[in-house]
């Protein structure tokens, strides 16, 4: 290999200013994708910080390559056009149907938008990419808070209670759920020798879940009550 020829080509590429512009676009794509990924990471979603960063960087790089490697002006969008079906494949993998719920729809949609942010940055539309990122973050934070505050969103909450027997616990929990016409879902139980543990899910909005937890804790039949977290509808 002729290293001098390689170094000369590298120096020529750096001197042209193309490298600096490309690197700046990749860095910005990493930052914007990282912001969105960080929000997903804090909510323990399958596509978190690194995934969203990689998607945004990859989309920006492919868009940049689409322009740089095109033989003719009409070929500029040929590589970039393949990003969309590729991202659709990744998004489909993040959608799961489990425990009676279809989850991951918001994650899949976020991946789709993150790719478009990367494409915008890779195409030199920096302000558009930044604005789109701000809109995504506002939607994830603000709208999620509004849904919870006004009890709009239904989700499954997992609870664990202990008592003397499965029948006694089930009877007491069903008695508490009866006024709201709710049922225990995905029920599992275990016997520790000292008491019986029962885990189950209940569907409801934020207000209903808080009221249900308070009622469970006030029961004289249940020895202990714990809320184990949400299985959200995305």
C-alpha cells in the first residue's frame, strides 16, 4: 500500500472542508438523538440512549453519503430513500404484544422521528432537526404529564399483596375492585411458608390506581401491599 498516496488523499479531503462539515453534522445528530434517547432511557424503554443516538447518526451519515457518492444529481436520494424501510424494520421489532397489551408503539414512532431528524441534519437542515427534536421532547414530557394529570391514559399497574391464602386474598381484592368494575389480570401466586404472595395487574387511569392502592392498604385482611410499577400503553 502506498501510504504517501493515502496521506495525500486524506490531506486533500480535509483541506476541501467537506470533512469538517460532515463531522459537525454527525456530532449534531448524536446530540439530538441522545436527547431523545435519554428520555426513553429514563422510562426504561427498549430503544434507549445508545439506540437512538446510533439511529440518528446512521440516518445522518447515510444522507450525507447519498449526496457525496451519487454519480448523478438524480441519484442523490437513492441511498437516503432506503433509510425509511430500514427504520420501519427496527420499529416493528420494538412493538410487543404481552400481558394483554400492545406496547412499544410510542418507541417505534420515536425511532421513526429520530431517523428523520438524522436525515435533516445530514442534509444540512440543522434548524429543522433541532426544532423537530424540541417538538418530540415536548410531546414526550408535556403530553405524558397532561395524560397523567387529567386521568386520560389507561394503563396496567402491577401489585403484590400477601395474606393467609390465595382464596382469601382473591376474595378481598375482588371485593375492592367490584365498585369500579375492574378485574385482576395476569394473576400469579407463591407460598413462602409464612404467607401467600399474590401478584396481579389492574387496569385504570392514574386517579383510579392511587385510590385502589389506598383501599388495598386500608384492608385488614391483607398483611402487606406494594405497587410494583406500570405496564404502560404506548
